[in-house]
């Protein structure tokens, strides 16, 4: 996001997110819908990733999140998040298979339209959004009877399917997502079956609806709900809800159509398709043909390195230079990785005894490595923010063979990498790497 919007959202979720992980747990039924919507995508950018709920664990995910409080609550099995917002995304055109955003686009404020267009720009395949239909959520007892301020706010901040279609330049399918009584994800919509949650400060604090309200409004709502529960008024009006296993409180899953289908018609709004009773709509503009610059998600190395130096730093533990090198490796960007090497860098290979000297030689090796490795991902970082030595523990695949390894980095006084050596296991993996590298280097000479 632009800096002002990013700062606003960071502050908002630094406040909301303090106890987020205690009441906002992934609902496996909703997760199954999200993952199915991602189809066969292997690389996914998750914008507004938060603590990582609903991220698939069987794909390469690039999480982007502005709040350090939320990033700190991400589990150890999840990819570290790039610190940043929805606009601009530090990725090249068509560089990931899919993009997702889970209950976040209403927080993008003035960057909402630009952020949605960014998701469409970087994703070759579907854009998947979990959001809210404010017309439906506004009829829920909490908003209709006690909290009309949230209903009015939601109508302003949640975009309609028509606006989403226009921003995403695509036909959309809109799925109704019922919320189960026993959902572990205590969104504001989950209160449909649990009016007692209004009285729980912990439950209220983890919802953006209450978090955006002034204290006097919250106090009024709590007092009124407490009174109506005590004297039976709430049950007389809404007690039937306690008998339901699930309820449509307004949660919606939005999925864009494939590119070829989106380009099939110039009809301004297009034909409507129905999924779970909801109409699908086409955006007003045809999708422009994109020029593929390179397959690296980081795009132009100079622009993206500058971005990574400021708002898009990964994690909170390693130095900025080590974080940017990790991002370059995960993005498979030879240019971005090479720019972080010292002119006199020394590289020690896991399969060749003698060292390689100089940025040019090491950059050529990295280019060959990116062609050899599939599914390279860092699973552990070692090193502190003030350390000169860092390690990236990684997993990758060469053909059908899985390998594990570690990149050891040393930074000079200018934060350039002047020593870089790699170890891999098992022996069969090292031998496969040696054979594949020989073939790549021979083909390039």
C-alpha cells in the first residue's frame, strides 16, 4: 500500500492483533473452500496475510502483511512474511499462479482499488477473496438491533461484486460461505449464534468491527445486549438461532475466472453465472495483454531491492541484507541476488572443492542453480539483526529427488555478502546436484 495507508493499517492491526491468535483460529471448512478455489496453483501470494490463517501448507506461499504484531503470531511452519501492503506488490507481472486475500480488503482504505488491480497484475491464475456482503451482514441481529454504526461502516468499506469485477477485470463467481455455530474463527459474523461474545472483551478486541468503534458506542452495545440477555428479550427475538448448526451471516468467497474466459467477451458487465445462489459479474474493462518481463516475482531488481529495503522486509530476526537475499532466492531472481554480493565474494560449492571468486562468477552459478532446483524454500533462519553471519536452512527438489541444505552467509561492513558457501544432504542429493550443475554449465558455455 502507499505509505500513509500502510501505516494506518499497521497501527490498526498492531492494536487489534495483540490477542488475535487466542480467538481467531482457522476454520477447516472455510479453509477447504479457499484451497479448492486456488485450484492447482503452486505459487500463491497472500496479501494481508496476518497470522497465516487459511494459507495452504502444500504450496509455495509469499505472505505480505503490514503489521509486525500480526507477523509475530505466524506459526513456525509458515513462510516468514514480507512486511508491506497491497499496493504496490513487490512482484513482477504474472509471476505467481494465484493471489489470495482473506478478510482484509476492507482495511485497504484508499488503496483498495489499486491493491485489487495489483493482485490481478501479479497472478497468472485465480484471485481468491474472502470478504463480506454488507447487505446480508447488516441484517444480522447484532448490526440490525444494536450496532447500526458497523452496518453503515461496512456498506462503505466492503466493495460490491460489481466493483470487484471492475477492479479485477474479470468475471467472478460468488460463493455463499455459511458460518458454523462451532467455528473456531471468532469473526464478528460468528456472533450470530453467540450473543454472549459481545460481553467478552477478548472476543470483541479481535474483531475489526468493534475495534473501529468509539468507546461510548461499545459501552452502549454491551449494556444493551447484557440487559436483553438477562431479561430474555434477546432469546424471545432471536432464540431460534440457537437451534441452527450454521447460518448465512454474509461471508462470501469471490473467485476470478481464468484469463481466457475473462477475455472471451467485451460485454461491459457480461453474463451472470450463479454459484450458491449468487450471481457472477464481469468487469467493465477487458484484461490488457501483459508483457512478460521475466519470470522472477521480484521484477525489476533495482526497484524491488529499494522496496525491500523499506516497507517489504521479511520477518523480524535477520539483518536487512540477509532478508533481501532470502527474498531474492525465493523469487528466483538472479539480478536481485547478484546485486547483494560483494565484488570480491568467495563462493564454496557443495560439489566442487575449489572456491569461486567474484560477483560475476557466482552470479553465473546462481543462474544455473535456479535452473536446477525446483521448489526451493527456506524453512529456517539462523542469525540475529546485528550478526554478520547468517544461515538459511532450505529444502528443494532436483527432478524427483528431495534434498536439504544450508546457505551460510557472511556480510562485510557494507552489508554485502563477501562469503557464501552451501552444504547439502543426502549424498545421493549432492551427486544429483553435481550432475545437474555440470549439464547446466556445459549448456551455457
